[in-house]
């Protein structure tokens, strides 16, 4: 090693008299460095604890020489070993840039209160003095010396990734950089070593060649900031008249922000307490270390201010947040708020005899919290995820990403509350195929954020999220509603696909810009007809494009409310059609007249009676699902289910809240819900059951068939409330014999529906149900009153019987139509006699 101190093979650890450690001493541990002196033991005396952390940091002596010692028990020994290796590979810098490393040793020792021994790791370093408390208290020439030391590290290929005050110590020999577990090796610094002028006191250069050195210099306030706002050297705090505060104002405190302008004082007026926490008083300053948060103005600019008082824990947390704002300076004003200043000082506290320390973090006011993520529009949630991804790409992970920590203002969304941030090497790579929307995303943080915001279950594809919302060249791409139609579903999310699609989209944008009068819809169709070669296709998905509908040409509905009808949203409001087949540029008037129940209303659409379902925020998902079911069962509208006139979405307000999403499903008014299935006439029960059977034959199953989901009006019965619809292959077969119409029925849900409708009790025979109500040829048969007399009881329900009886009934209908003046009763009696003869000759199968 660089030190001339002898490196012993063993070290005997003892605790100074009166000093307690939580492991048994004395104990002897063994060196893990090569080059130690064999059979030589030194004595390490621990005298005081510097920091109770993992590892714990002590001061002591090694054979009488002052040292700093890092000790870790059992867990995380590997981290201490990693730091020791960094000292070893940076041997040439020891004693000048970093402390000397005297030894690294391990062993096994007893722990007080435990029966088994534990592993111990011990790193012994030169004692180079105390940590710098605040970079801002240093002179410029001292800051330059520290930066020179960092540059020397960089030139040797080492980058310190956590350069903060506690990792710079000062003693009689000058400054040394510590905390070497945060070292990135093989750093290729772009700094030109011939440039030795740091431009100290000059303007901060955003094009500084090395990001690590740039951030270190900015953190130490070496340069002025070339920003569009003033960073004052002092701030005078006042409190608005209607705001109560437990500290005395006005008070003047001093800036600790980089780039502050000397001899400039700004006025900070605290106007409103925006966090519901206890007041800071003499009783609870230590008990409640959370900051007090205010809205106010800084020389007239709207700001949010975080204030802490005497609590060391609170000040430490606020300084950590300040450090995170400094570290993410490139993201200020786009991903996170601008940090205008950080000021410290002292002020009298009401009820206390002596002044208290006060520290304030002054931030840009970027609006109010978005609250519940799923209440946001999908495009807004994607924008937020994009900002979170940019944060990840800059090496930071937000450890408390929730709706309350995202705000929305005139300039868009910002992520706030940066107190709980961690350094992060994002594992997101674009070179993998994502066939599912989110399970394969390698970044757990981004995956969880997308789940919390319900992005993956609503977005068409993962690749759309990455292309449409995550990029530095979005200005070169078409509008998102066009990209949504040009990026097909069913393609893998790979780097090759993204490159191909972005190149194609840029080509579209260029052609659209070059011909501003072009028909955009025709241009989209042209590109959809000639897509690029897609390198990676998801084999289990079909590659298809969305239909492009220009927003300006979509149908709209203007919602009005009659005086006596109460609603909880602002009206009138205009919503936009989600149906691709809606009439372009048409605006209709929807008048809500009466609330039926909950979100159901009766009203009129341009004078036509309708039923309207309205949902807000995250409940819109349910309504959208029901609308899709109506569109999927289009062939059944007007006969089995109500006509669906349209599904609309938009935004409106509820009271003083921010605008919220609204969904509106407009349906044909088909009457009132049934009160009881039991009170229906047999023909009504069978008609209703037949409609359910028709739904089954089309592959749809109603999961909640009850009275209130069947309505009756002038045009018969209709099945409603289609939110609980599932696709199903009905097991119904026409060639089975149902001797017991309940037990042997092949479809469990149809059998159960027939039981609820009391069909099996009211109908003379099962075969009557099939012939009189089921089939595409009912118009070729006589009326149901006549069929009820012509189909006898006691016949087996077989395919042969159904075929024979239907042929016979069609013959009756033909004879009746050809002789309109005949005696119907005599004709019925004639056919009944003939049927009886056929039955006796066993042409028909009996039960």
C-alpha cells in the first residue's frame, strides 16, 4: 500500500474503557490484504462512534495512531469488501485525494445476547478529519481544491456517484474524499486534461463535458447559474394576515443554493398551509419531523415552500430532497418542478425562550395533486409514465410513486416529493419482445407504476407507449391520434421494430407537412395499405390497424338537464362519439328528464325517448365494456336487446374539482323492468326464454339473468344491462331427447333461466317450446294459438318428432292460406284426427 505503516497479519480489537460496543471484545481478526507482515498483530482501540449506521463508523487508534474504522457484523460484509477493493485499486491516490487504507480484516466474533458467533468485517482508514457540514460555507479556492481531487479520480478512471458533504472530510492535511463504496470504475472522463481553468465564479456551462464533475461543481456553488430566474443570496419571510404560523416573522435567512446572486434579497410571502400536519410548536418540534408545506409567492412568483425547524431528522430529510433536486437539475421544469432556492437561518418560536433553526426549500408551484391515477385519461397517465421513465434513464427511482406525488398545472404534469429517491440503474432494454403488455417489462418500478395507473390493461400495445410517449424527438412524429392508427397491434416491442416504426412515422409526418392541404384520412389509409417490413411479429396476435377518424368529424352530443332532474355534474356539456360508424359532424341534443336509479336516466335524444347511463372517472371502464357488448351484438339490437344509439365520452366538472372524464351510453327506451317472472303469462315467459336462447346461439351468455334485467314495452321484451356478458359456446343440441325437461337439459344456464321463468311448469310439453318459439321458419307456421292445439302432449322431444310436426304444421298453414274462408275449427279437428292416426302407427315417438 501507499502508506509506510506496517500492515499486520492480525488485529486485536479492544474497546476503550467506558466505551460500549455490541460485540465481544477483545477479539482478533485476520487481514485479507496481500503484503501483510506475517505473525504480526496490531492493537485497535475503539474510542468513540462517529456514525451508527451500516457499517458503523468509529474513531480510535491503531498502535497509537489515529484511525477511522468501519465495522460491519454479518450482513452486507460484501459491501465493505467492495469498498476495501476500491481503496486497493486506487492505491496511487491514497494520502492525497483519498485517505490511506491501513488494512481490511475479517473474522468471527461472539455477539452479546446471541448463542452463535457472527462474521465481522473491519476497514481501517487514515483519520483525515471531520466531514464538511455545508459546501456553501467553504471559500471558492477550497471548493476548487476538492474539485481538483475529483478530477484526479476521473483521470484515473473512477467516478464518485454520491458526492455529498458527508463524503468530503477536512483535516490538517487538507481535503480527502471518502465513501468509496459509491465508486464507478472504468470511467472514461470526457474532460480535456489540458483545461485547468474551472471558470470559478463564472457562469455555469450546460455543455460541460463531464456530467459528474459538472454536478459536483454545481453542488458546491462554484459557478453562477444562467437561469431565467434570480437566485437571491437572502430571503425575507413574511406570513399573510389570515395564516397562522408558530414562528416569528418577518425573518431574513441566507441562501444555500448554487449560483446565488450576492447582495440580493427576495421576499417570500407564505399564504396558505397546504399540508394537514400538526403545527410546529415547542412541544412537537422533535416529535414531528415532517416539513410544513405552504403555498405563497417569491417576489410575486407562485411557489410551494417546505419549512423545517430544529429537528435534526427533519433537516436531514429536507436536505436530502434538496440534494435530489440538485442531482436532477436537467429534469427541472419538465419532469420535476424548478428548485428556486434553499435557505437557512434562525427565528424565534412562539412559546420558546431561544431561537430555533429554520430551513426552507422553495419550489415552483406546478399545480394540484392528480389524486387517483385511474381517474385520469389514458394519454395523461402515459405522459406521467414517460416522465417517470426519463427519471429512471437519468439514474433515479422514486420510492413513493403515488397519485399524491404527481401534480398537474398549466404546464403539464410534474413529479414531486423527491425526499424518497434512490440511485437506480434502470434495466429497461428495448431489445426484448413483449408479447404481453407488461409482464415482461424488466424494470419492476416502471412495471408497478404502469399497473397502479392501469396503463397496461388499457393501452393497445406496449410498443405504442414507448413510441408515442417516450422519446426526445416527438416533434418529428405525427399527432398521437394518427400514430395510434399507424402503429399496428400484434407487433413485438423490440428495438428493431421501434426503429422501423419511428422511421416510417417520420416519413409520414414529413409528407403531411410538405402537403398541408392534403386529406389526412386518405394519407393514413395510403400508409396503412403500404406498411414497412416489421422485423418482429407476435405470432399469437393478428397484425391490424385502427380505423382513423378525425376528431373534428366525429359525432357529438350536447347534454342538457331539465330543471326537476338532479345531476352531480356541470351541464350543458358536449361529449364525443366513440363509435367509428357514427355520422360525421353531427351534433344531437340529449335532454335528461328523470333519474331512474343511480346512474340511469330517462330522457330524449333529438325527441326520441331514450335510456341514458352515465359514469365518471374509473367507473367508465364498466360502461365502455357494456358499450362494446352492445356493438358486438349489433344483429340482436331491436329484437333481443335494445338498440344502442351511441356511446360518448368527454370531460366535465363536479363542483370545484378539476375536470373529470364522463362516459355516456344512450339506449332505446324499451319499457319498464319486470317485477316477477312468476306472474308472466306462459307465452311471455317462453318469449323471454327464447330471446335468451337466441343470445346463446350467437355465442353470448348473460351472467346475471334476473327480473330487473328484462324490460317490457310496446314491442315486447328486451334483455338489458349487458355489462355482465361473456362469450360462450352453448352446449345446446337439437337432436337430443329430453324425457325429463329439467334434469336432461343440456345447457345449465338455459335450464336455470327456464326454471326462473317457470317455463317447465307452465308449458304442456317441451316440444311445444321448441316448435312454437325456436327457429328461423316461424313465419311458415300457423299462429301460436293454433299450434298449441295441434301439438299434442306426450310426444318425445326428438329431432325426428320436431321435423315431422313442423312439416305437418307448415302443411296446415298452406291449406289455411289457400282457403281463407274455411272453417278453422273444422280444419283443426281434421288435422288432429290425422295426427292421432300417425301416432297410433308409431310414426311419432312417444314419451
